[in-house]
C-alpha cells in the first residue's frame, strides 16, 4: 500500500497576533517570549467533539476550533 506523507508546514494565522502559528497537521504553537515555540494543548469541545485551543486575540483569551485556524492559514487546501 502506497501512502503519501507530506512534511508538516507551519504558517501564521491571518487575523491573529503573529506569535501564533498553525501547522498543516492541525498543531497550534505560540512563539511568544515565554512560550518559545511551545505547542498548545488541545481540548475537545463538550458538544461538538472538535479539538480547540485557547489563544489570545484582541487582549482576550478565547477558545478557537483548530479546524477553523487550519482553514484560515491554508485556504488553498480546501476542496
């Protein structure tokens, strides 16, 4: 069985502070001075079952679904 394995690619998330990046594999990391590239923990939303992360935007910490961040950073991957 042949499988295509692509390398993980990191991109900035449009509309969010430049200290956050999301990968093509659905990982989110913070590049702030305290985090130094730390991958953020994901939590499963109680009702939707989707993974989400808590990040700062507009000076407020909010929960964001990971799939929304990936689709914002990788719009050409949508089908």
